[in-house]
C-alpha cells in the first residue's frame, strides 16, 4: 500500500475490506491513492453520519484549539507557498488569498467556533404529517455523505470546508491547488490530529493525494464513492468540473457583481456602497466588478464616484459616457473593451457605464452577470421592487454593499461556497445545504 501518512494511508492503518470481498480478493491495495482516500472517506462518513451533536462539537472545538496552538507551524508552511508564488510572478490578488498570518489563523479558528454554536441540521424534520390512512410521514435532513471540494489558492477554505462538513455529518475530500500545497498539508495534518484525538475517525478530513491534474480527474470520476463535488475558484476551474465530472456537482460561480445607482439614489450613500463593494476586499467573489449609473443622476454622481474610486486606488474601465467625465477627475480612467463587461477582475479595477434607465440596467445585468450578487441604490420603493423582481441572481441587495453576500454575514457560519445554480442550493451554502433528506414512514402493520 502506498505510504501517504498525511492522508491517513500509512503502514499502521489496517486495510479497508470492501463490501462483498474477502481479504484475499480485496482490491484495496491495488487502488490508486485517490481511490483509497475516497474509500476511507466513505467508511468515515458512515461512522459519523449518526453521531450526536455533542461529539461533533467536541471535535470542532479540538480543531479550533489545535489551529491556535499550532499557528507557527501553519504560518511556516504557508511562507513556502508564498515564496513559491512570488517567484512565479503570481498576482498580488492571488497572493492575498493565499496568505495566512497569525491573525488570519486566529480568525479561521474563531470561524470554527462559530460553527459549533450553530444548530445541527441532521435529523431536522423538514416536513411531516399523519396521512389519512394513519401512516406517520416525516422528511428529515441527513448528511450528503462524502463531499469533495476542489478549490484554488485559498487555504482558509480547507478549514471552513472541514468544519462545515464535520458538523453536518459528512466526510470531506479536500483538493486545493498546488500553489497552496504546503499550507493545506499543514492545515489538514493539524485538523486530522484534532479530529482523531477527539475520538472521531481522522479520515473524515482528508487531503486528496497528488498535486497534478490526474488526481482532480480521478476525483471527478469517483461516482459512487464521492456523493457530490463543490468547485470553488475561477471560471476555468468551475467550467472544467461542471463539464467533465460524472460525480454530481453543486456549481459555485464566479462573481461578476453589479452596483446600479438609480435616478433616485442618495448620492452619499451610493458613494459609500460603491467603494465598499469594490475596494473593501477586491480579491473575493462578492466584490463589485461593474458600476451602472442612471443617466438622470450621472452629472451629480459620476464625478464624485470617480474621485472616490481614485482615492481607493481603483482603475475605471469606462464606456463613452463615463469617459466624458474623466477630464474632471483625478481617477485613472481607461476605455472599456467588450471583454470588460464580463470580467471578474478580483483587483482594483471596475467597469462603468451610464444607462438610460432601470430597465436598461437590468438588461445589461442579464446579459453579463454571473448570477452572483447585484445591488441597487435608490430611495424609490417602486424602483427597488422592480429591480428585485427582474434581476435573477442569488442575492439582490437594496441600499447595501455586495460584500454582504457571505455565509458569515448571513448568520450561517463559515460557508462552503456560494452556489449560483438553481438546484438544491442557491446563494451562500451553510449547514442545511450540506444535507439531503430522506423520508421516514412509520405505520402500524399497514399494507398497501
């Protein structure tokens, strides 16, 4: 058997006997490390599916404590990834996502403790009633089983995913990017030690073996072992998983988010919301990437908006009508190309256009949005109502920053991702979205 102690596949671990196989016929030893990890995750998922909340919460508390106690180890491993990224010329936006400081590790540990405080979704009755024939029918939440997460250079996702999956009774297979390999290896080592030390199966949290694309492909083909895949990252990663996986996928989309400033907007409020949406943390999916301005407020709003964006260090990719205000501003303004309207910059850049009216803003959003988050700034209830009715995204904000589309901000605890699809889960995915349901039918000798 391959030696992979960081994945729980070492010589001291007894082999898994597959259902229906005698030990002499057991194919486990001939499996690839990825398939071995998936089988071990399946066994762990079966063990933790019915655990009481207290046992899962104890394991989460052990995880949070271990992260804080072993912060130096984690930061040291992360420094190797940062050095490698800088040597490769990686953008500062990606490096920001990749970086773990002691403060960030403490914040991640705090997020885990927040998950402890959340209700356990497993066993919750979604609906139930007594049928006319006397049968008691209940639909209850149950774990998904084995959840695979494929994600890019955000090691905080490693902990968020592990905590949420464990709380909801799932085992998790984590496949981060090679750029965060050292960080993820250290984090998973810490988490596994904590989970195992609390008496739960350490294989409930595993890093998928390998840094190459073959391991991703194999994970996408592990139908029957892995119950669902959740990709988190850029458009190309998500497209690859959605189009090539035979394992069911919950699609998390890119964040081409819009801020529309209506004719009836409060200008001071609109400036604050725009700058916060774009510049508070531009490297995340809920940051605004496009500004749309109603033509009736453009003369009063656009010059001030350009100055505010300039002060925040934002470059504006402008349509011809926005360009007409550039001479009045100290902002860095460049002419927008057709590609700008569909770009998720993840940087201090924003596309901007003046539109004729609210319906034209909606038309633009429908054409270019990724379906993540759109915001309207207006004092008109009629405009707000029409915008929220016509815009079809996971989240529509009225007089609020796009940055609020977040599991923590919504009170869900650390999120597993933001789903932009319409099946099963949509928007920030918290604990309930990591469960499925089953029906429990209770009779008293009933026959049909």
